[in-house]
């Protein structure tokens, strides 16, 4: 049901464009890794890592069909920037952000970067705002206990979806 809602929103917002298949794939992969992260607090490399070449290949095809290559270049730059930023955060704050989050962030940066800098920025900021609100609610509901972490993957994916929907 969650996957159907995600795919419906992606299809509704992007319409019949050459990149739709790439974003439908990202929506499916994001939904799967989010549900796994919520259960296990780990993002599965078996889903995230193969999603890089699949998404990249689908975006290359979309660029060829459209005859426009700058969105692909921007997507690659965004992927490196977001993955690098999240990797730096993971290394500085290993108890708050994991390497899986950095890998997922790069993948989502690839997709959001294709859509534009504003969409990328909106997706990253929406993800962090949603995660912060969740952490605050978790803190209020459960008190000031020792466990002050949440699964970040679902919020990264939801932030990306929000950015796609409001773009």
C-alpha cells in the first residue's frame, strides 16, 4: 500500500517523461529500504548499491531520448555533493548518522539533482526537518532516555518524495 502511494505520487507529479522510469525505480527502492531501516535500523547495501548503476543507466537513457545532457551532469554532481556531505557527517557523528545513510543520500542526490538544484535542496532540507521533528516527538513521548537516535533512511526518502511532489 505504501509503495502504491509512493508510485502514484511520482507518476502524478512527473507525468509521462523519459525519466519517469528512473524515478519509479527510485520510489520502489526508497520504499523498500525505508521499511527495512525502520525494522532493523540498517540500510541494506543489497538494495542501495545496485540502485546506483540502475538509476544512472535509466537517467542516461532519459538524457539520450531528450537530447539534453546537463540534467545528467547536474545529477552526478549532486550525487557526489550529497554523498560527500553525509559521509563527512557520518565520520564526525558516527552515533547519529551511518554510512548507509551516506550511500542512500548519494542515490537520492542523483535523482533529485536530475530535477534541479532547488529540488535537491528542498529534498535534503525536508528530510532533515522531518527527521528533527520525529526526533523531537520521540524525545517528548519517551522522555530524555538514552536512545536518542531514529532510523534516518525513511526520512531521507520522504524528504525526496516531498521535493518531487512540490517541485
